[in-house]
């Protein structure tokens, strides 16, 4: 397979790209509060500020500057598949069902929960009477139909979210009937939480809709952007919802380097900063002009093997490499407290909510034994002069995981190099299946709150060359992955994943590493900010449970 990826695959791979890419801190527009802040804000158990604002009443106005890790690249929900573009989209566009404070979908554009019929293969959704797009046109059932079908018809990277849809019928202007080809368990939580776009506006000029003038139904309108510098949004004064945002403006600024993000927060150049790392954790936590909000994140990070070519195509070699590294120690040294050790290929909150056998997963990795690693590598016939190649994206945390593996291989008597690539080079390389490109790669996936989002995208052979760079072969397991995806009964799906996941772990397709916490620094003059466990939905500045405001 060629290493050159088409644009749709680049989009889906940017969805994998959850670390830091090249970027620069941009100039910051002025705000009311001075750089020193006005007191200490403690973070309580549910992530809200106890003391911010000193009990004063909310005030309207002002601009909030949100410091992102990576620059957004596009704004059309039909094609967007990277976290940082989604963060902007979540302010401009809205779904039928939004996530609550956690990962449960609740009606938003929809009037009530969907009516589910025919053993989970039919969903009937009625829209609220009132939602409008920012051009003044009502949100209709035809817009919903279009938004659900377009990813498949246009073969975008988002097609797997909705490719189980057989037909969408407009019953009337505010009612849509969605028929699935099979019962897809996560459809409510994943398919119906996708944003709705205005068909007429998007069809008029798709490129302009994506990059110049996106139009949604959300509380903020798109104003301007320059990639790598800023995105500017302004409050939509005619927003259809029950409450308008307190903020007048919202600016996104990418700041790639974690220390620089914290400095910008300390000096007041930004008001909220995403991606607080282990190296900057204590700085934010101990500062007297900001607070640290940290929630378990819906994320999974891992070291993956090339099972297609080279020594790592041999399961014995993969097991040897497991012996060569203590992932427990690596996570303790380089990830905590910003993340936690994860022993399975789904985020920790997902494993917990599904009551998976995490303790049994934790027994599968070997304790570090370099002598045993050397013995297995020699027995597998790996030449003594062989050099293993580990590729990582431009992210310090994942690079440290790669270095931990390479150090173990060095101690076992084998050369191993860690190559840190820019995102473009990395994405061109990690899914080719070519030994010359990689033996191992370190990546992460921030999907939805369902195991299918991870097991299907990262291991199913139909995703090879897109989100799956392992080339792992196991026909029986692939059939199980499909059956788990199609089953509508939760207990049946759980039973299947309890069979699938241990097989993947025993075969060491991945060495699971960690789940990051969603860790956000917030200046003390920013009130009612609540970090959401899905990074794509931060900053959540207006919801059913909060409305961010700045204390002047």
C-alpha cells in the first residue's frame, strides 16, 4: 500500500492526532480583568469553581480566549474529524442530542428521546418547534436527513458513524424516520449526536461552508480565522435557545508548547488553557490566579505493532517487547498525574461504565524481564544487528513511551531508534504496513463513549490504512467485531467485547498505555466553566447546566 493518503484519510487521521503539532502563540485581544486576577479559585469535586466571582451575579459581555493545543483546520461537521476543529464546531453547530455533563445523550434540537422500533433498527425523531439556523431558516427534518446521509454519500472520514443507515424518510417538516441496515448499539450515543447542518447553505458552496462561512444553529457565529493563529466567534443575538451566552466573543488560539500555554494563562494572554501536561500540572495547581479542572477523559493511548512486515509480524517478538518494557513505570514516570495507566483498548471511563474485567486485563502484560525479552527475540530469529524503528508524532508524552520501549530493547541487546515526525510525515508513514516505515508507532484515539468506537476503528481490518496501521489478521475475531457492532442488546455486546478484548491483548496487537485526563487551566475571573470529559466539547460555554461569564 502506498504511503500517500487521500484527503479523506488525512481527515480521519487528524482525528487520531490528539497531541501537539506545530503552532505559534498569537496576539491576544484585550479583556476587562487584569493579568493578576482577583483571588484564589479552588476546584471542587465536580469541577466547578467554589470561589470564583465571590458570589457576585453573572454579567454579560467580554471575550474569552481559549488556548488550544493544535490549530483547527476546517469547520464543516460533515467532514471534520479532528478534535480542535470540533471544539470550534461545537459552538456554531448543534446536534439532535447533546451530551450532558458526562456522556449520556439528552434531547437538544430533538423534542424528546427517539422512539426506537423494529428491534433497534428504526429511530423516529421529532424536532423541537423553534430551532433556527443563523441565516434565519428553520431547522427541518430535511436538514437532519441530509446531515445523516452526506458523510456516506460523499465518502468522508465520518462515514463509519452513519454507514449502517439504510434509509432516512422525512415524515413531516419536524419528524424524521431513520432505518438501519442492522441493529447498531451505539447509534443513539454516536450517530444521533452528530451536528446538523443547513442543506441549502452547504449545497450552495461546500468549500466556502467549510473554510469561510459555516452556518449553524448554535449560540455563536463564525467571524474569521487564520490557520495557526486564531478563530474568532461572536455571540448570535438571535439564538433560538432559552438563554443567550453571557460572553460576547469567543477566540481560539493554538499554542503548541505546553509551557507556553501555561505562561499565556499566567499573564492573562489567555483565559482558559487546554491540555495541562504532567510538566505544567503543579504550576497551574499551585498558582494563586487560576484553578485546575481535571476530569477522567474519554481517551486511549497505545503503542501499536506492525503485524504486516518485519520481526513484529511474529507474535513472539511482540511478546518479547512486552517483556522489555515496564509500561507501569513509564506511565508513572511520564504521564501521571495528567493521565492514568490503562490496560485495555478502551478509555477507563468506558471500561468502567461497561463493567469490563479490567483486573483480568491488568494480568496480561508481563513484568519487565530483559533477559526473557532477549531470549525470545533470539529464539524468534531476529538478527543481532537488526534496528527496530519506533515512530511517534510531535508529542512529548508519546515520545517518552517510545523511548521507554527503545531503552528496554537496547538493554536486551538490540538497537532501536525513536523517530519523532511532524504530523504530516507521521500520518503518511504509520499506516503503510511497510517495515521500512515502522515496526511500532505510538498514537491515541479520542472516540465516543462506546467500545465500538475503539475496537472497530483501531483493529477491524476494514479500517487498515485509515485508522488501523497494525495489519493484524484474525478472521474469526473480525467477524466478532462486526457482530458486536451490530448487536442491539447491551448484554450481548458486552459478552462479545469480553471475548474480543482479551484476544487482542494476548496477541499484543497493541501495548495499551494510558488514558489522559481532560485537564484545563482556568483563570479565576472566569466563572461557571465546567470541563467536559470529551475534549471535543470543550470549552462548553453554554449548556443546560452552565453559562460562562467573566468577572470584570
